[in-house]
């Protein structure tokens, strides 16, 4: 005897629901994958810098993201009152007497010409016990950090910008137009009150107009580009400067 086992309509409905559910899952997964791909493509770096044997990638950010960072690693650094037994001002000269090592002399040259230079005491930085001196030359300037412990001099292209954890210093200068000043970025590391150069990178096609520390390892850059008439346009970048 032949027995026919028919498929009930309820079974067909349940099977159809399972198929539809599976299709929805596959479709949703595909959409999410496309979104992830889109996110990855949006976050691709727009530029890079080669520093030694390392490539530093630069990501684009918005002006509003740049402006959310209000900390100032240049101004918000503790200073000490002047110790006049170690820092002596005499006529046009600043004399620094470190604990060890030779005395350091900054003597103004006020005769007009290429050798003209004036020195100005800015502050004594508590963090690494250094004296900050600004040197203004005929057409350029420098910052010197002089250790009150050893007399060691560290020459910066511009004012020191301390990281939030006070372990690094960024100094940047924009001399692309005039050529009198370096155009680029310096990075220093502070170890046991000693300031050590990590790298100096000169840039030949854009200007680091302003730099902010976003974290202990990441900086934000206001970048200036020059058109054929030397007019500036700006965009904003983020990079992890400390590995």
C-alpha cells in the first residue's frame, strides 16, 4: 500500500520564515561590511612624513576637533622665581652659573648687521630645571634651554611645547616663505632632567602653523599650504608622533 506524507501548510510557513530570517541576516551583514569598508576608507591617511626609517601618517580632522583641545603645553608649564645667585643680569649680558660645568654667557651684539643678536630671559622651567632664553637675530630667532644642573644648552626652533605627561617637547617653526627659519618639527624627550633630541624633520611643501598635544603620544596640526601667490590655505591633521 502506498502512503503519501503531505507537507503541512504550517511547516511551509515555518520554513519560509527561516529562509527570510536568514536572508535578512545575510543582507544586514553585507551592509555592515560595506559600512566598515567605508569607515576604513574614510580614515585613510591623507599625507605622511618620513622620519629616519619610520613613516608617520597624517589623518585629516575637522576644525572643530582641533579646537576642542584647549590645553597649552607652551604656557601651562610651572616656572620658578629667578635665582639671582645662578642667573645674573649685567649690562647687555645674561650669565648663568650651573651647579656643575662651565658658566654660560649670552652677550648682546647691538651693532646693526648680520651678527646682531639680543637675548631675553623668559623663565626658569621647574620641570627639568632649565632657563629659557629667547635669542633674536637679524632675521630669525631661536630658543635656548640651559640646564641649571650641568650648563647643557638645547637649541629649539621655537618655544617648547610640553606633552601632557611632561615627558616630551615639541618645537615647530614655519619658515617656508622666508627661508630664514627652519620649516618643520623637532621632538625631544626628557629623561632624568636631561633633554634629548629624538628627531628634527624639515618639511618642504607645507607649514606646521600650530601644534597641540591631544594626548601623551598624539598631536594635532594646523597645516598651512601656499598657493602660487603665496596665499595660505589651512587644513587640520592628526598623527601619533610617539610610538
